[in-house]
């Protein structure tokens, strides 16, 4: 099978979507399939990428780590035609996601979309962030699902959320996979020596982008309190971002800054070894669709203390592989971290941690994704524009543009309706109501 993927984030960007796309690509190729990734051109990208097409992009959009792809259709479509895809997989509902929809319509191919991100938690990266922008982000992703032949949700809670938002019901749950065997094989001794952490010390760990949407203020307060209660404990943070200072300030306020250690961004074996330098993993984010780092931590043998949130509650099970806190409560999280300081307290969770990690093995997850592709292809039938030329190809591309225009029209209508419902809830018909049933204006 030839799989054409579109993603707005890819190497060398560090993050959940970038990692998910890379891991899926590698697993599909290992199973004998061909994959072509369309991604933004980025500073520091690999020099030679035989299976990646890079498009022009604005770097560090609005001061973030993200780029703004600006695809050039002519150049892109030549590469697509040479690849001869069987299915198109979009990893975002905008920018290159729009290009994915164009490609699918142009060549008569099924379009699959993975809803990796709760976009409403990221609107602070866009100028003019507001509740309107958050509604727009939700509506954009929801409307995009209706253009697709199949939708992938990384967790059951995200599937349920999409259904509640009236998204395309053709949703399959396929988590992003983890190389469980590789993550199990690490050693944290070198990291402990390098950072001056005693071999016998209790180490609380965290890994991820240090960004506002990760609820790091709560995490910082909880871990700082735990360190204050445990004079020999340390905190190891892997990652980088603008919210790093919140961790530093919280530690300084509790007088524990000397026992907080930052490694910056890590890759490969260095990252895996950093997990193995930890004894427990702490996570507070509400913006995850799966929380891939939580699965990675368990693959490295770590119990997890996390806040109950979408995407995380499917991985962390209270008392089985960690602690799942009902709400944002820094004191409760600190108490849970302190309670796991003794090895005897963590030992009963080890079996649950191993069992959960096995569920997220990336080979198993890639096979589930292939099943979604096959079903989407089967539903679409044998028709394709791949062998068309001339006027038929032009008609197909015009049809793709018309479909995108209709998509934007539905999105605008939904947003206008929500605005009216906010301002005058008695003026807009609810589903199932007619205009005659409304109160007089």
C-alpha cells in the first residue's frame, strides 16, 4: 500500500504529533508499505529525506515552535503523481490538512484524518486569542472530519468528545504507538551521575514541551511541595519551552531549586535513558488526546501520577499502574508523589505498568491503522483519478476546491449560529425546531 501523509509538524520539531507521524511511518515501512510524508521546510531538518517532500513554511509562527506551511500546489502534485498513493492521511485539519483534502479529491482517493490535538487549548499561539477563537478551533476540526472517509481518535475519550460535537461518526480508536522493547532497554545511571543525583535518590520525572497548555503551573506547585516534604528527592525535567520559568519559580519558592534538574530536549537513547533515571512520572496536562509520553514512561517501567483528563484516563488506572487524580489539586498530587517515594509502594504497580505498555506497542497500533486504511479504500470502491489526464484532471481539482469552499461555508454557518446563541439564545432554532416554533423577534 502507498500511504500519502500530510503533517504541519515533523522533524526536527519535538512533540507528540511529530513523533506519532514518524513512528507510524517507520512501522508501515517495516511492514512493507511505502510512505510519502508532506511536511514544512524547517531549520535543522535532515539533509537527505527520500520519503519526505518539504514545502515552504514561515518559521516560528508567532514566537512558537510551530511553522506555517505555504504549499506550492504545482510542485507538490508532481511528487504526489509520481508516488501513486492509495490513501491520503491528514494529521491536521488546516494548512497542509487542506492540501491533503485537495489531493484526495483530485485523485479520487480516500481521506483519513487523525484528530491528534485538542486545538482549543492552543489558540494562545494565534494573535487575538479569545473564546471566539477557541470555538473556531473546535468547529474547524469538527467540520474537517465531515470531509473525511474515516477518522482516527487516539483514545476513547477523544472519540466520545468528537461524537458529542457531531463529528463524522466513522471514527476508529487507534493510539499512537511506542517502541516498547526499545524504551524498556535503558539505563539512567549516567544521567544521575551527570546531574549530581545520588544513585539511591527518589527521582520524580517529567518529559514534554514546557508550554502553557501543559498545565505546568499545577505540576510545578505539586512537585515543589513533594520535594519540600522529601529532603533527599529530586525532580528531573526533560524538554524545553517558555513555561520553564514556572517550574524554576515554584521550586525557588519552596527552597528546593537545587534539586530540580533540566536536560533540555533529548532524542533517541539519551531520552530513553533519562526516563530510566526517574522513579515515577508526573503529568498534569489537560490538552492531550492520548498523552504519548505517559505510554512511553510506562514502557520504561515507570508508574504515573496524573490528573484525570481526556487521553490520559485511558492509560493511567488508579491503583493499577499509577495514581489518577480527580481534579487539579496541587496538594493531592504532592501527597501522591510522596506516597510513592518508597520502593515497596511502587512495586505493586509494576505488573500493571508492563501490561499497559504492551497495549501501546507501535507495531500493534500500526496494524490497527492499516485496518482503517483498508476499510476506507474498500468503502471508496475502485474509482480513481490517478490515470486521468487533461480536462478530467482539471475538473477533479476544481471539484476539490469547491468541496473545500463548502467546508468553509459550513464552518462559517456553525460559528455564526454559535455567536447568535451566545447573544440571543431565543432567536436561533435548535436542532429539530422550525422557524415557526421560535418566540417573536
